[in-house]
């Protein structure tokens, strides 16, 4: 699914109005109806509703929602925050219609702000996508009052005060909703870690904006949906054999961190690889053979760490269809030497994670040695070590895009809504996963998954988008069984289902 900019969203609204065609006021009515349907499916009439409206079209939506809920016999009190002398035309129209059936209270100064109580619902329709400057004055006071109230808060389209795709200033006053119900495609702001407080749980309601326009509008930002991912998954041929699904090599583990290697190996096997060889320090040999009997094990000459020495009689690197390196390997000088040699010899895209990324961050000459189209899977701290500190989520997205494009890597920046940046400059945000996955070892599982997909011949960008989605989906299944708190990394592997 595409993510459009505010400017493109405005043009999308305009295009829909001209080409469906539909009058602006009817499109607003459709938005209000969609919101009302969403609301009435979740909240019953016992909860009093206070709707706070601005003077633009977001306020217009709020007035129309007030009318629809009043007609459904919800207990509704409507407020107009009078921060400016002028109202939008469609606001005026809905104002006249609401006036016929209900009273409207004006908020011009702080005295006019009502006390919002427990069990009440506050609907925020003060400012929408038209936000052009930081909030101030009475708008700020109303937002503060709503945020400090015990009510359930629902933002119409976007939280008032939140810029949809640019950074807010440091001391901005922004609604902190429990829910955001948005009419347009997801906005970039909804997917950024530092903005979660200003989004809450977000829901998209379809108001029939032009699909033709969306299809031909260029964007570099995408939100991965299940339908798109289904398209990527390749069915198995009836006459296939284990040679059809590649031979992966994982270089993982060190003394005390063999678990990372076991997690990555099991996830790799659960993701359809034909054959798996795992290279571990000698101390990991029995651990691996015992816990993952499906894998072949290649012990390193060193007892505790991967050293790449002595050169054991391993098959040529080129015989492997994919190589994954990093989970649990530590950052010893011998392991650095091993990584240096590996990167110099590898010809195909690899999967590079965890300590391998930390070693590369400290030895930057290695960046040029990484095969093009390799997948790097840093979490934010690892990515910062690899690049630089960022000033906002948007700054970070710029660094991410440039780093992936300049080096021709696929960079999987992990977290809620993992962002996958590709060599061609696009960024794909993931839609699956949950906070139960914030626990040690879940990243190692992802490395195993991605290595298996590359081994099976998936293109690295497809592998990253598909693998990250399925990793999150397995995490969601595991959370359903166990609850988020009880979830641990191996539950994700056990919950993988590739169908
Ligand atoms: N066809 C459409 O355009 C549709 C629009 N819809 C609604 O319309 C919204 C966008 O409407 P508008 O473009 O009128 O935008 P807003 O309702 O966000 O209001 C914009 C107005 O607020 C002023 N303003 C901006 N920042 C301010 C601040 N910090 N303090 C005080 N005033 C400020 C602007 O000068 C402008 O006059 C969407 O978010 C959505 O809710 C929906 O009805 C769906 C259809
Ligand atoms: N709140 C969250 N929502 C969705 N996914 C999450 C969340 N927290 C963590 N994850 C996922 O869990 C994994 C954590 O990886 P990582 O930080 O490398 O952990 P580890 O190094 O312990 O394996 C990533 O894939 C990340 O996207
Ligand atoms: K709003």
C-alpha cells in the first residue's frame, strides 16, 4: 500500500471530487459516516461524547459526526474552538445542519473549556491535514485539557497538532489519542517510533478515494499489506527435492551465546531451506548437533569464538546459495579476521546481523567489501553505530535511504513497523508484529528466516519484505497463544506458517 505525502493527499481528495465526481460536502459526509460506523461498532450509547471541532474541514467532519451520532441518539455535546475569524465553506454547511437539531458551545478562552470526565469520550476534530504551523493559544489550551482528562480520546483523521510527514517542533502541543481513525492511506507519522504517543491505535476507514489516482501517483514509501506479501510467496513444485531450496550457511555463536545460533538455525529450517550448514566455535558443536539435528555442523578451529582458522575442509563458499552471519558471534579480533575474509570471498548477497554489524561499524573499510544487495538487519542502536545519530524520525529515514542507496544494500531497520530501505531508494514499513517481540533472540530468528529465503532464490528486497512480514505475523500468532508478556523468541519460530 502506498504512503502519500500531505500534498499528494490533498491532490487525491481534489481528484476524487472532480473525477468520481462527488461534491466536497458529500465526500465529507462519507468521511463522517465512515467514522460514525467505526465508532458505533465499538462504543455504546452509555458513554457521553464531547466533540471538539476546529474551523477547517476537520472541524466540518466533527460537526457532521456530531449530527450523525445525535440522530442515532448518542449523548453528544459539540464544541467549536474559535481560534480564528474564518470558517471553511463545508464547516459552515455542517454548522447550519447541526444547529437545526442540537446546541453548539463556543470555546474562545480558557473559561469556556468544559471539565471532561471519566467514561466520557472526547472526539478530536480540531485540526487535520491542514495543520500549517505549531498550535498556540486557545487551541493549545483545549488540546492540553483533552490530554489531561481521563476520557477515551479519538482523533479524527490525525491527532490535532501532529504534522503528517514532517517533524514537529520540540515543544509542540499535540493530542495524545487512544485511537486515530484516518480517512486517507496511512500517514508517515503513524509509523514512527517517537510519535506513537500522538497516534494511539490507528484504524483506516475507506471513503472511496480514487484508486486510479493512487495507482499512478509516485511515492518512495510503502506499507506492506498481507495481499502484497501473498503475491511474493512461491508455491512448491510437486517434484521438488531438497536441492531445489538451496543450501544455506550460517556463521553464528560464541561461548555463552550459542543460543543465538540455535535460534537462527531453527528459524532457517522452519523457513523452507533445503539444506543448512552451521559454522560454530568448537564449544558449540554438541549443542548444535543436539538441539538442531536437521542441520549439518561445521566446527571452527577455535574453542570459544569463530576464527575462520584453521581452514577446515569446508565446501567452497560458492557452493552455498546464501550465507548469514552475526548472531551471537561477539567482536573478538579473530572473529573480525574471519568476517574480513568471509566478506572478501563471498560473491552473493548475504544476511548480516548483530555483532557482524558492530564489527563493520568499527572497521568501516569492510563496508565496501559487503556484496551488493546484501541484507543488513540492524536494530536502531546498531544502525546508529553504522551511520550517525539522528535528530528526528524523519532525519533517520533520510539517513536510512541514503545509506541503502549509496551502498546498494537492503537495510532492515528493526522495531515496531520495521523500515526496509532498498538500493533503489524505496522504503517499506512492516505492518505485523507486536511489543511481545521486544525480547532477546527475536532478531536472531529473523536472520535465520531471511537467510532461508535468500537460499531459496528470493530476490533480496522480496526476501526482506516477505521475511519481516512473516516474522511479525508469527510473533502475532505467538502473542495470541501466550500473550505478549509470555512470548519468547523460539515461540516465533514455532508459530511460523508459510501459507
Ligand atoms: N475533500 C476533503 O478535503 C476531505 C477532507 N476531510 C477532512 O479535512 C481535513 C483537512 O481539512 P482542512 O484542509 O480544512 O484542514 P484543517 O481542518 O486541518 O484546518 C486548516 C485550517 O486551520 C488553520 N491552521 C493550521 N494550523 C493551525 C494552527 N496550528 N492553529 C490554528 N489554526 C491552524 C489553517 O490556516 C487552515 O485555515 C482532513 O484532515 C479531514 O479531516 C474529510 O472530510 C475527507 C474529505
Ligand atoms: N514493539 C514491537 N513491535 C513489533 N516488532 C517488534 C517490537 N519490538 C521488537 N520487535 C521485533 O523484534 C526483533 C528484535 O530484534 P533485535 O533487537 O535484533 O533482538 P535480538 O538482538 O535480541 O535478537 C525485530 O525483528 C523487531 O522488529
Ligand atoms: K484531528
